[in-house]
C-alpha cells in the first residue's frame, strides 16, 4: 500500500514537486509510521516567501471589511470541522479526543478575537495640535511574517499567530512541527475555502534547514516561535541578528503552591488534571506541586487515589483520559528522568514506567509518575521534563515557597491554591511569573489578553495574541497634517457601503 505523503502548501495549493528528504509521521498509540512528510530545502522556503511577498503587495491594501469577512468564514469552517481537526490531532499527536477538541476551541477563540480587528487596529487622533494642524497615528502591517510552532499544540499555537497576522494585513509562512503536520495543511485548505487569496498563507514542512532559511531570509520581517528555551534563545538571537522582529516563547517549570487552608479535594483534582493532561506535554502543565506546612500529608493520598483511576489508552478509545507521548525517543527521555529522580533520592510514589496498554504494545505510552520529597537540586526539579511526571516539594512557609518560585529560571505559569483572599492578593503581587492562577491550575489567558511568560520563558518584548499580538504584527506611523477646506463633488443617494 502506498504511504501518504504530506507536502507543503504554497501559493494557495499543495506543492506537487517531489522532496529530496522526508520525515516519518507516527501514530503514537501504535508506534507505526502512518505517513511521510516532505522536508523543505532552502529553495522551497524561498518559493514560499516569494509567494507571500508578492501577495503582500495587494493583501495589505485589502479593506478591513474584506479581511474580516474572510476570517469570519474561516472561523465558521473551523467550527464546522472541529471534529475532523481533533481526529487528525489524535492520530498524529496522541492526545485524547476531548483534549484535542479543547485545543481546537481555544484556537477558535483567537480567530474570533481577530475578527474584531477593525477596532483592535485603530490608531489615535488629536485635532489642532497647532493652528489648523492635526496629528494621528496609524497601524500598518509588517509584510511577510513567519511562525515556527511546536508539536504539542499543532492546531492551537499556529492559530495564536496567523489569524491576527492576516487580519493586520500581513502574509504568513508557517513552519509547523514535522511530527504532526496534517492539521496545518487542513487549516490551509480551510483558509482557501474561506476566500483567502493565494500566497497570503503558506506552509513549509521540515527541520532546521527550513527554520534557518526563514530566520535569514531578507523578505521575512518578523518571526513568532513557541518551543523549548534553548531553541527560543537561538530563534531570538538569530532572527534579531538578521534584523527581524522576534517573539520567542520558551520552556516552563510551572509550580502549583498549595497552602494548608486550601480546599484539598479541589487542589488534588487540579494537580492531577494539570499534571497529566495531554501526558504532561503542555508548556502550561503543572510539573511541581509546592506543599506548604502539612498540605502534602493531606494531598498525597488524594492525588494517589485519583492517579490510580486514570485511564491511559489510545486517544481514539472511548473513555481514554491520557494518551501516549509523541514518539519513542521522547518517551524514553521522560522515563530516563524518572530513573534519575530515583537515583538522586526522591521518593517514587507512583511508577508509570511499566505500563502496558492492551492491543497497543508498540505505542509510546508512559503511565503517570508521582514523586515526593523532591529537592531543588535534583534533575527532575531543574529540567523541563515535558511528560507525565509530577514532583512534590515540601516547604515550611509561604515565604519559602514564593522564594522557590521566584528563583527558578523559568517563569511561564504558576498557581496558588488557598481560601485566604489576602494571601492570594499578596501572591499575585509578589510572584515573578508571567501568568498567574488563583485556584486555577492552568492560567492560560483568554484571547483578549495575551499569553507569555517572563525570564527564560520569553525572548522578545511582545507576548502572543491579544493586543500584544496586534502590536507585534503592526508598526505605528505618526502623521502630522494640514489641509484646506475639503470640497465634495457629485451626488450619490445610495446608502454608504464598506467594500
């Protein structure tokens, strides 16, 4: 049987030329290769950028009304096909169907936000700054912008970027993860079906060769990235060195502090949901639970009870709550961290390394793992594991817990569980982290705010989506003008229309 080949999307259609190199796309639940994905050479990237650059000459002048109509049509199509998108996500990423649908819907929120670009991109106006002189500002698109996105949210994270970029009048070249590429091509077709002109949105698949060419290309004005901190730093340094505007979101080590007065049932639910959802492959996953005072003794049995009931299986299986990891190499890497935690003296309360899933012997599964008595000098605390491994640290006081969080080099997300409003207010003021949850374990902001961490979790001055996204994808021009009295000529009794 001929294996499916996933290729690029350039100039409004699938790229039909054979590729020099390919990558394997696995079904993580079975461990089998289900498709090949074409890897773009620098010359193929050049074709995509050139297509985007030509399209930018006209797209930037398309009316806001027309852009909004296309985005709204795209929103309708994504909503209509959300189950198709979720199915592709589960097949290639492994996350369970409910989680995949949640991802699509969080992406939809940003598309909906972008449909309000008419208000979001407005400038300012000051009349009579001098005699008969007015001053005003306008926001204009950058031109060709690029996105480089990770495997863990192949639908949502790109949707954090391109809807706003397109709404602002830019054209886009997306380099998604080569591990789960199909959903990106599906969205490209939906954009075309919504009426997006050829060249405005392009997709190139590949590895470092494609990334480097985007970072170096003189016609790419800006780059958005989400991934690990070492790569985010590389993207930021390389892109800015080539004169580009860059937002590069990096890794995380998200803490959840539980005070002794917290609702322990609620905290246990939150710790398990946020620690093991999507097999821990989330940049906003809770990987460290910081228990203050006697909170750990109350929490531990509740967390163990919940872990024991988790259903780990193929994401397409009814009732599955946690699926496999993305590939064998990553599964083995995460299991290696568990080995390290045991070797360094942490107490392994729940060991998921021996998990076997019926009828899926080749799948990349790792069961939930839970450590107690973890210390800040241990590898499992210092590194971003990106898997179903939850560590419990015990602290004697709130001050000790907040010091632990603030000294960590990562500062993506953090949560506090308490019933004390004063403690919560003190926490949100003192904690040095970009996104904060109060009795909310995964504080991902709504689309009308912005997503982004601090310190080693973000390189660049702009967070992603929200008003920060609009500012990132536009540049401001200030105009000072003096005009004679305007004179209107001609008669038109028709009702004014936007076109």
